[in-house]
């Protein structure tokens, strides 16, 4: 079944997620996320231990960069199930199966996986702690859940061409936060998910924070350019204008602009 997509549901988790994989901007969004976050995810997964023969689940796999990496590590004797409410095309691997699946609504096999990886998904789900319980049940005893989440409430500008530009960037960040909160997202959940995992029954919970610089030419800042297009309608509803979004895109190419990234939390815990 390598690379095949099995349709289990057409649901989109209550329609709460602002980033639409059907958008023409989705490919660029996932490319930037991979360029920024894959080194963190792969480093943390390698530290946790990914071995040939393991059974893995990748929830919210998107374009599949981590699913493909996992399949290369665990194959040919292991397996990776990559799920998403709207999977994007990804390369085939013998160990990889792709399924359309809503982690809030659709069943997961219990006690089936040695490793579950979830990146930038649970913060967007109102039922995030209930989903943690489902992921706990899907793991075998001794299995590991690995989460990567943002604290998007932290994203300060460091330098800008002038005070007006710095203020515009701050208003852009606040507009994004309001748009996500309106959809039930907790944009500060990255700093809370370790405690949530402990409440769900995980042991040996560890959390590692990461910060990066958003500078012209980096995937971190290029992702912000994509956000101004991908989230345009939501940002306009939150009070920005098309002229201001164009001004932001120009500012993101200006070498005088630097910002600090959101805090990225890599968190893992083990099922007893």
C-alpha cells in the first residue's frame, strides 16, 4: 500500500483549521515548515530512538517529510501510517501507507504503535486533551508520543526599517492570533503540552524549547510571506488591509528586518 491514500472520512475536524491543504499556497507552506522544523523533529526523534521494524503513526502528516524519513528508518520490516484530513501527494515507500483520517472523529487501532509523531496539530483542536487520550491508547506499552508545537504568543520583532514597520508586524502577529483563537486554537499550547501529556498518563515526559531568527531568505520568514497569502481572508477580517499585507511582503525582503521565531517545543513522553 506504499503511497496509497485510503479515504476514511471527508471531515475536516469541525472546519476549525485555517490552513487549507487545497489552497495553491499549501505546498509552499509545507515546504517552509519542513525547511524550518524537520531538523528539530528528526534530531529529537533520533534522540528518542527510531529503529528498523518499528510501527509508527504520523498524525497530520501534510506533505509527508517526516513520514518519509520515518519510513526510511523503520523499513523494510517496519511500517509508517501517515494520516491527515487532507493528505498532500508524497513519494512512495514500501513501508508507508497514507490515509485520509480525522484524529478527532475517526477510530485508531489500540495498542498498535511503537511511536506516534504529531506536529502542529493538537493546538488547533478544541478536543486536544481528548485526542491525547486517544493517542495514548493507540500506543503499545513502552511506546513514545512525540509532539512539536508552537508557543505562537511569543514572536517579537528584533529590528525593522522604522517604527511604523515594527508596529505593522506586531499588528499582523496579533491579527493571526485572533484569527486562530476564533477557530478554537490555543496558540500558547506549546508551553502547556508537556503538562497535558503528564495528565494523560505519559511518563518520562521531556520538553525542549527552540528559537530561531526570522531573516530574509530563511524558510522561517518565507513562511510568513506564505501566511500573508494563505490567511489573507482571515487577516482582512481581523482588520489588516491588502495594502498592509503587500507592505509586509516587501518588508520581509528587507535586510533591516529581523524577528524572533515562535518558541518551538519538542515534547515526548512514554506510555507505561
